[in-house]
């Protein structure tokens, strides 16, 4: 390179870390014009003059060539950057590999042999040390130090000032909190709170912030494209894209008077609990109430077994209600215990059939009731066949055939209008979340006899909607279909199958589901009711209620002022 064309750079720092930066600069033909330090060690820089700078930086020349802060300590690097009003330059070693789609902030250095993959976003004054690997879609905030030979898997989020020790591994979709420390050689399998220290394989927290956990509740809209994308990323990164909480599912139940929102509880800066809800105006819009969508909802936690989390969540939610003129709240909970520590009044609304999937087909077969086994044998005599479509196998044609049988079933049962879902609803929901669905079909002479749309959430299957053609009842296609689904579930290491309940406990619909898991304990579907402002609630209802249970017993509808 022609000397006149060399990029000229200044350094602050004259220790061992600066030596590595100099090697990185030289690998790309940069020219180092000045080196500054408050305690220079000239023996390390025999060919360069190191100028001493006062600790208050009063004598630092703010004009000149761009600067690199050659200090390994994250806190000192941040302090210097805050004091100096200069231009910074990012550099990478000639042997480093950085994707063209990666974004690198000013002042960041990428050392020899490091790899930064596609769509990664690296902040300012970050150190990606020798041989470190940063996989796709990683986000690394300012002043982070990634030590030598670290492996960051895809979608990892490293917050400001964190230090990731040499040879450590961070698995996909993990968040490392602000100024946290990951010890050398650690394997991090769970999110790390702000200021915490994690060591070992698997990584264990050995030190937390002295003043305990920090709980922050946010209330966010899901309206604009940016807000929708933010919500989707949160749900995917922290809660495995649970279908009952997806935007496409929530949007369908929103009417023109509803405002789709969600509560987000962060613990030490890391998302922990999320709950979508509809904010509804009441009459003159002075007051509002809250209701969660149909289906399995309520707070979705990283760990709902931690009762402190749910207690704190509802405490902060109730404070927000009081400040924002919320009169009442109605919550539909999921079946995984998120009703515990609810601050309102719980109602055991409906029993849901939930069964454990056995490890072998033989064990599953013996667990069925006699009726299921006999009906399955009859179905086999009618030569029924089975096909399960999952993921990208679920084409528009597969959905259309499912929808026809589903609508025929709704018509035959004189179902309420609310249970009639248009084909477009299924297309939008499934195509946006293909890995969370399967459609199972039984066939008689190559004609669809029965169908079931299945939601897949990790190791649990949910029978969402389905139907059977009346002309094939004698073939027992529904029993056949579910036995075959369970065979598929066993082969694919699924653990639970939720069939739901009836219209009322113990009715015919419930009994038709219970025969598949006659010995399993049912799961209780809870709903929660809460009156926040009793005075306004009673005024709107034209009656006096001391609690939500009064209305339950009297009118079986909550909130009473919305009674049809």
C-alpha cells in the first residue's frame, strides 16, 4: 500500500491489549500515528512514542486522526469514551471473517480468526477477541468484551458491558444481562440477569446484584408494523412462539372497539412474563376494562413455578389498573399453573381432558378405554387410512379440505357463530407459524372422513379444531384419527395431548374425549375475575356487588355491566 494512502489511527492504551490491536492494524496496512496512556510502558512500544495523558484527560488532543481505545476493561473503556470528544474507527484483523450483512459500531475491534455471521449487530467499543465465533442474528451492545474462542450461537443477545470469558459457549436465543460476567469455559443454557456472574457447565449463577432483582412492567401496543414485529420477536425468542399468544391468533378476536395491548415484565432487564389483552372502552370512554383472548391465555412466564414472579406481576399490573381507570378484568388462564397467585377471584370454569403420551404404542393402547380399542378395530375393518401434515406440508389445498369438513361439522351441530372461522383465518395463522401446527386426516376410499387441526407447543399437542363427516360415522373415523395421532406423537417424543373439554362438565362432548385418557387426571381451565373500582362497577351495573363472585352467582356473567 502506498504510504500516502494508509489510514492513520491513534491509540489510547499501551498495555498488552494494545499490542494485539497494533497487530490487527498492521494486518490491514493501517498507520499508527500516536499512542496515549496515563501510565505508559515504553518497553512494549520500542518503535512508538507513548505520550502520557493526565487521568482527567485535560491534555488530550481532541483533534486529529480517529482513535481506538486499546483498553480491555469494559468499564474503563466506557469511561474514556464518555470523556473524549473524538472520532472513532472500527477495525478487524485481515484473517477475521465478517458477513457483509453484519453491522459493526464505531470503536469496535475484531481480532485474528474471529467470525461474525450474517445479520449480527455489534455495538460500539466492543471487543471480539481472537478466534471468537458470533453466529447469525446476534445482538451485542456497547462496551462488551467477547474473550478468545468464545462461541455465541444464533440469536444471542449480549447487553451493555458484559464480559464473556474465554472458551465459553452461549446456546441460541439466550440473553446475557448488562455488565454480567460469564466465567471462562462456561456453558450458558439460561438467561443471565444484569450484573450477575455465571460459571460452570451448565452455567450457574454464583453472584447477583446486591440490591436484589429489579422488576419492570411495561404496557405496549400491538398496532404498527414495527410494534407487531417487536412483539413477534419477543414471543419467538423468549416463549417459543406459543400459538395462543401469536399476533395472528390475537388479532382475530379483536373488534373495532378493542385495543390490543400486552404487559411485559422484565426481571433485571430480561423479559420474563408476557400477557396480551384487549383494552376496552366503557360508554363515555372515561373508564376501561380488560379481557384476555379466547383460549388458553393469561401470563406466559419463563418459569411460572416461581410464585414470586406471578405475585410481583399482578402487583404491578394492579397498580397500572388503578392509575389508568380500569374498572374490571377478566382473564382466561392456560393449563400450566399460571392461575396461581392471581390477585383476583378464580373460578374453576371447565374440566379439560389432558393425557400423558406413553413411551410405546403398546402402553398407549392398553391405556385407552375398551370403547376406543373396539372402535379402532372397526375403523381398520373399513380400511381407513391416515395422513398427518406438518410445517410446510400444510398447503392451502390441505387447509381447504380441512375447512370443508370443519364447516360441515359446525353446520350439523348448529354451532354458535363465534365458532365459525373463515378459511383465511386458518391460512393466516398456519402460514405465519408453520412449525407450530399439524393437520391430521383420516380417509375412506381416498375421501376425507375426519380432520383435526393440532397446535404443537414444544412437547404438548393441543386439539384445536376438527370435524367428522356424518356419512362416515359408522367407520369410526374420529377414534381412528386420534389413535393414529397418538402413534405419531409417540414416535416424535411428545409428552402430552390436550383434547379440551365439553360445553359443560361431564357432557357428551367431554365423555367422547375422556375415553382416550380414562385414567389421567383432568386439567382445570380457570378464569379470573377482578373488580378494581367497585364504586364505578356498581354504578355501571345498577346494582351493588361486594365481589365478582356475587355477579357470578346472580347473573353468571362478568362484568355484569356488559351483560347482553
